């Protein structure tokens, strides 16, 4: 069984955890086993088995919903926490139960006071992808418990409205200035790298973090500015790339988005086989970029000449690397398409035409 990875302390599923169970295990049995492991997990700080059991139980969405709804009515905080964790996993895996799950979790948020439950509730309500969760998270952004605030900072990603002045963005900006370093770190990551919105206020919040004494928060501020192609990020990215201990993959992603030739010397010191390195080098190398642009133009103009009836366009995402080729109802990553064609734009044309045939 392959389970998805989550941030430390989250109540979702994780990679690499196997659950030994027989075919007759029911949702209630799996949840019961999860509850039995929770105490030991809390003491040991290892929630792997607990998360894996709940993730498996949650695959049966309708049944998991019923069990979760019963648990969140319990008088025991540990059971309410597990109910939230189960409902979040179930909503993540089963779209058809998200509305009812959101309704229950929003109602619970109005009366719940136990911190351990609130942490799970906040994570769970995000995974309903229901906009009613936004005011719930905004309300908990000022909670006195730092772990609740950290969970809030992590949990806006699936609920961003797309409005640069939305309530979730205002809450995230506030959290980037939190007294707790990890709250600032996660809020800056969510605001800078996961929220595809931009404004002077957002950039100002990210810029504040580049002087943060907490290194992780500082790096997220730099990468967030780079994702918005803010030129102030270039010398700061160079600093991150020059770190003797190396750079994170997200830093190479940010360098690729910037596409600044000034970053090339630092990038060339890395193994090109490393994650994100080659793409960042291509984006920052003026020679390679000139060649790619020539290929793009030849591909586009040839397709438009041969198939004027289908409509051909090349699009660039504001927060995404590379270009997308739209041909009729089909879309292609232009760089990947040309690579598949062995670097020959005319061969790439043939590949597209074959798809249209």
C-alpha cells in the first residue's frame, strides 16, 4: 500500500507505512486499532501506524463519514481528534462526501475548545476544499496555541480564493509575522509558494522575511519573491545557492522561474543530475534560452501554417515554469515536447499532427 506524505505532526497518511490487516477488517475495526495506537504514538512522537490505519479506513468514504460523525460527538477529546482525522482523510479521498463533512467540521469548530482536537480539525477542514472552511481557519489564526496557528498556516493551501486581498491571504500575511518561528516559516511557504496570487502587500510581507533570523522562514521569503519574478530575489537566491551545505530543490525551482543569467555561475557548481538543477540551468543560460525560443517560434509558426483550422497558441503561466502549447483541445509542455522530438522542432510538429490525425 502506498500512502501520501504529509508534514510532521499532520494527521494524514504517510509514505512507506504498511498496515497488516485481513480482508475482513471493517472501517470501525481499523479506526479502533488507530485509537488504540494513539496513546503510544503521542508518547513516542511516531504517528505512522495511526495515520496509515485511518487512511485505509477512510477509503470507504460513506462508512468513514458515519464513523467520523459519531466520533466527533464523543465526550473524549482523543476520540474527537480521531474523528476529525478520519473525516479529513475520507474527504480527501472521496469527493462525494466533502460537503457533508465540511458542514460537520464547521459546526464542530464553533464549540470545540480542546487544543489537540483543534489541530486535527483545522487540518481536516482544509481537505474538504469547501470555501466555508476559510472563515474557520481565519478565526483560528489568532489562537493562543502556536501549534494550532502553525496548522492554520499549513492549511490554507487548498482553500486559496484567488483574490490577492482575500481573507485567507490577509490571515497568512499576519501569520508571517508570528512570534513563533515555525508559524512564520509555514505561513511564508504557503503565502509565497503555494498561493498563486500577487500584490504589493504580499511582496512586502515576503520581503520582511528575507531579514528573518529564522533561516527557514528567510528562505521561504526569498523563494516566494522569486516565484513572483521579483528582481530583488536574484542576489538572495545566489546566497542560497552558494551555501556550502547545498540548496533545496525548491531553490532550484525558484531559480528556474527567475531565469536570471546572474544565477548561472552558482548553478553550474551543482551536479546537473540533481533534482531541478538542469531545468534551472536551462532557464538561466542565455544561449540555451535563445535556442529554445527559436525552437518555440519554429514549432508555433509551422503548426499554424499546416493546421490553421485548429487554433494554435503558446501560453506562459505567471507562477509556473516553461510554456504550454495549446492545439485545439490538446495541451503540451513545449520543452518536454521538443525533448521528446530529440530537440527537433519539426519532428515535434509531426508528433502533434499525429495526435490530431
